[in-house]
C-alpha cells in the first residue's frame, strides 16, 4: 500500500526566511564554556550592570499581596497610561493622550506590532545599518523586504540624499533607532530633521526604537515623533529594560496615532492580551524614579565606556567613544578580517565573549560588539586579557 504524502504537515511559508538570533546562540556557547569551569569575560550581553531597584520590585510584590492578579485592560492600566503620557510630554516632547499609548510585553512586542500593522507583503522598509539583529526578521516576517542603509555613508554623504538612493517605489517605512545598537551612534537633531523631511516628502511611516533613550553621553536624545508633522506618521517603541534594569520583566510601551493604535491594540490583544498585571504596577513605580538616579546610572556607564574604549585603542582596535547605549563597536581586522572568525579567536584564546559585527548586517563586518554593561572590574580584567593576547 502506497504511503500517503503528508503535504499539509508544514509551517507557513512566510516563516522560512525568519531565523533565530545569532546572539542567543553565542550566549548558549558561553554558558557551555562556563559549565566546563572556564572563565569567560561577558562582553557579548545587552543587560544593565545593576539589579532592578528595590522600590520597583516591592511595587510588584505589593500588587501580588493585594491580589492585583486579575485581567487588566489589554492596553494597560489607566494610571500607567496616564503616567506614560506625562513622561512622554516631559522627556520626549511627544504630546499624546491615554488612547495613544499602550503597554507592551517589552519593547520587542511594540516593534513586532508596529511592523505588523504597517507593512504588507511586497513592501520595502529602510533600515539604518548596522542594526539590532531581530529587525530584519521582524520585517521579513511580514513578507516585506528590509533595505539596508549604511549609516556611516549616510552621515558622510547626507542622510536625506542616501535615503533617496536606497528607497524604492515600494518603500513604506523607515526603521529609526537612536541611540543605535550595536554602534552606540546617536543621531543629531539635524539628522533627525533630515529623516523627518524625507518621510514627509515620500509619505512614509517611521518606526522609532528608543530603547536607549536615557543612555546618551554626547549630544541629546531627540524623539523623531516630536518634530513637526511627525507624530501622526511615527510609531515610537520604548522599553523599561535598559533604564530600570528590568530586562526579565518584559515591560515596554508604544505611542502612536490612529489608524495605527487601534491596529496595535489588536496585535497585543490577540497575542498576549496585555502585560502581566503586577508587572504594570512595577512599571508605574519605575516611572517615579528621580532623574538624578537615572543620571547617576548614566555616569556609571560613561566610566565603563571610557575604560573599555581606552583599552581597545591601546591594543590597536580602533574605536571612537560611542555617543550612547552601552556598546563599543571597534574595527577588529587586526585580529581577522572576518568578524565571526575574530570573535571565535577572542573567545578561544582570550576567553572574551563578543558579538560578530556581521550579524548586525553587512555594514558591521570587520567589527565586534563589546558590551560594557558589566562590572568595572570585569572590564579591567578583559582589557588585561586583551593586552596579553596582543603581546
């Protein structure tokens, strides 16, 4: 008897081009090395160096004790959305109503929802590159195409001129991340105005990723949605992860006008039905953190940045001080021209874990991402290991 062909047992074809994060694979390798008893310097990660502050944790505990464990509105608790509106006005100069903000399961859900509600199959999205690795897959998952715009080229030749060169008639959106992961680059106000002018001229939607908004050391953070004419065509995504040490809480939010917000609400409703209720109480407490406390954390990162960048340059790995975020992105062709090989050599020989620049797009090749959101002593030990490696 002939076997029946089970052609229906397959995943949706749109998932064929969506991959897994290289960063997760590297993280798993580091864990395996540590399980073997090896010392590894963890410069591959993207987590804050400090634990979630006690007052934020206690807010979640208090909510649990008070039985705040039931369904909340899928868009977020009213007091939380009211606090977000105030924060957006005061810090980002974005004027919004409570109906224009939504709590999300981390900044990632906000970005996922934004791409889902903006892009149709066959659309193109402009992405400044190098870029945070999931972005390409988030776009591909909508059956749209990411168009990589070299950030350094754009800065050298002009942002608007470069966007014009890479745009197509099918371009629908621009992914705009500042401060950038992995390079730490911070777009200036003048550059933000160029992106805005291009979006207005071409009638494009901007998906803004402001995960590192509080980690700007040189210059200022400019929310592109605050610029004239941009609020109605920008979906801005934020996270509590970096500023408040809340990576595992999966807490974020997005702000957008209609028709986008109703569509984003649908994505959140039918995926997670909102953010965990007691986590929202922790988010509300986090928003009460004094700016002086955030500034002190930023100063600590600046010390770490300067320590690492000095060490990198001393051994010949050319690196300008990043203006924001908590990553250095030096040229490592001195080790090997291929970033994956360079990362493997450093891991095997010096036990320094980094991320190959190529995983952030072709424009990242020849570089490695060093994360400095770690204890200062570990950075000093890493620099010592680098010196020994180059002897």
